């Protein structure tokens, strides 16, 4: 049994609590109590301690595009061409090295669970590797070495667009049919489910998966009570094509095929109709917003407040990893919407922290990650409140300081299942900065 004394901790309310003792036995929190001063034998955690952050939407390899795609003009579609060029070069060995460093960066940012939306499955022209889940195995190993939890959201990806075949790079994403996807993903589920890694399902998008196939994927996930994610309405042209060819919006199509529900997460959901918002809300689905990616790609600003009002939950993702900073994602949900609506304060600091923690964790199938509470896994993140961005913070405004002022570099300590993986801002497993430099500087093969 280990005891930690948190100067401030967030126990789920609208403000932080001062002087909280967290008792950990094995991987779980076994007691939470109050003490004005650090008890003898307890380890002191200065600053604000939060439950582990969930990065609910990641494509690890996109990290290699950071700064390189910020040159010049373009759109989502020109960015996608650059991303495909990168995807062309990766194999299980190089992807393992890259993902390990990227997941290390996430650990340093306080992310204790990543939802890896994985579609780079096969070799050149779609030829399976000797082990068809070699790429999945590389990602699972990388997360384990970085010390963070992972839900591998194994994505079905069959078409280049509605009614068009995959191009040469997209062939690497395709299993050929939803049935073949299910066979491979079943193998992943059986091999890669561990105390810190799980498998879920994903429909890449309405562009890449036809209606019967999305129904197959949804049924496969529902039968196993697994989370199901899909990119939804990230682009206006995606909506226009879906309406023109199939007579429905992407959300309308997913609803018709039985995809929406409590286990479903719509990623982005940027361009929605009023009916779309109601459908996602009535079904209690989660919306994973990725504001730093959406702004980087000039995608637009999603209707987060309207979705919450309709009954949807919010999660957060760093998606393309233009930056990896869940505090930046959290505040962007509120701040971007301020610019779009001229209204302040539609999302509180505590509601944004819920999106960054319990709601994001739940969208990835980690329903037991309810927060700093007895019985929950001991995933804790401590944010400094004495750095240059946060100095002068009192307990009354500690949550606002974390959400609206702090950054990933203010994370001092990170614990996953009772095991400290980051101490004093340093990863205890490996030198993340050095590995990122090495893997990103060399030829990406
Ligand atoms: Zn994505």
C-alpha cells in the first residue's frame, strides 16, 4: 500500500479540493480522504492531481508530419496526400520505433490511455504481412514500453471514396471485405487484450466503408460490447458526396445502419445538421473533438455545446499530433466555440476535464476510469501550479488554471495502475526527446 498526499486534487466537482490523501494498493485506489498536511510516510504531490488523461483519437504515425505540413497553403486533402506519402514508407519495425517515441511524448503530457485509430494494416499494395496483425502488434508493444494504456481501434477501410476502389496507398489499409476485417480483428482481440491494452472497432468513414460493411463492423463490435469509433463529417465535401450518392448525411447513414449508440464515438462531427445533432444526442453517443487538428487543417468548428445539450458526451483527441497537449484540446473546445458563437462560458473547466478524463476513457472502453475514487485504477496526473504559467493559483481556480493556462510541459508526475511512469517531468523508461529526434531525423523506412 502506498499513500500520496495531493496538495490539490480534482474529485469530480466544480472546484479542486485541498489536502487529499490517496491510498493505492496494487493497481487500484483503495481510500480517498482529507488531511490538511502531508501525513508521515505519504509521498507529497505538489500542484493539482487529476485522473489520467485519455487521448481518444490518435494516428501515431502522423506525428512525423508535425511542422513539415505547416508550410504553404492547402487543405485537408493536400495534407492527406502528404500523409499518404509517409504511410507508404512505414513497416512494423519502423512504426514500432516511431510509435514508442510518440506514446512516450503522450505519457509526458499526462496521457495515460490512448485510443489508436489504426488503419495502416498491410504491406505494399495491400499484401498482408506474414503476421497480418504485425502493425497492430507494433503499436501495442510501443504503448506498453511507453507505460500507457491503449485501446487499439482497429479500423475497417475498404474504399477510396463512395463507390471508388482504394488507390495504391489505400490498399495498405484494406482487408478487402468487412468479413476479412472481422477475422483479423478477432485475432487482435484475442492476442492483445491485457491489463493495460484493449481492442475496439472503427469504421474509417462513410467514404471508406459501404453500408453493408459498416453494419457488419457495428454488429461485430456490439456482440463483443466493444467501443466503436468512426470519422464523421470532418469535411463539408464528405457530407455533400454522401448526400448526393446515398441521400443521407453521414450521421443519417450511420444511424440507418445501426451504428449509433452508447458505445459509439463520432470523431470530429464538425459539419452537422440539426437532425444530426439530435441523432447523436438521443443515442447518447460520444463526440471526440480534435480542435488542434481541426484548426490546423482548416476543417471548421464543431457544435460542441449543442451536442452536449442534445445529450451527447465529449471526448478529446490529438489526432494528427500537430501538438500533443490535452489541456490545449480542452480549452480549444470552449475558446473556438466562443469565436464561432460570440458566447463565453458554454463549457466549464470541470466539464472540459471530464471530457479529457472519464468521458474519454469511457469512449475507449475503460469504463472503470471514473476518476480519483475508491475502486478506480490508480491513474493519476499531477500538474505543476508553481510554474511560470500557473504561479499564483489558489484552490478555488486550480481547475481553470489547468484547463485555460497550463500546457503539457506543466505535467510533473504520471502514474498508470499505481506505477509511476513520469517523475519530475521525465519519462522513467527512456529518453523520449532523444528517441523522437532519432526516429524523425532519419530516413523513414
Ligand atoms: Zn483521425
